[in-house]
């Protein structure tokens, strides 16, 4: 397991100006996955975009974890629907040509 792809929670706390307990609570609620590397809790770099959205929702809009979970699920559903719509449009183009 390469440690270069993981970012320590301590670094994220400094960057986002939040407490370590915030990330622990997110992990307990199932919104993020914390991996321990060399006794240091870390988050995989592929999850940073999602984490930034969570932090913005919580800090800027004062949304609780239940609300964040709902918002993220709705955004995921919207993304799926947009992909389905694009696929349907592509299939319709076959009949238009």
C-alpha cells in the first residue's frame, strides 16, 4: 500500500480548519473512509473532492451529517439521470440520421 496516495487527517484539519473529531464523526456516519497508515489516520486522495463538498456543506451551509448524506445521495442520483439522458439522446440520434 503506497502512502503517497493517502493524506493524513492532521494535514486536512489544518487545511480545512476543522477538528479531528469532525473527520471521526464523518467516518462513523459512513460519509468518508479513514485508513490508518503507520498509526496515522488518513484519507485516500481520490476521496478529497467528495470531502471538500462535505466540508463546504457543513461549514458554509451549516448542514448536519444527515442532511449532507441526503444531498450527496441526491447529487449522485442526478448524475446517474444525466448519464441516462445522454445515453438516450445518443440512441435517438441513430433514428434521426
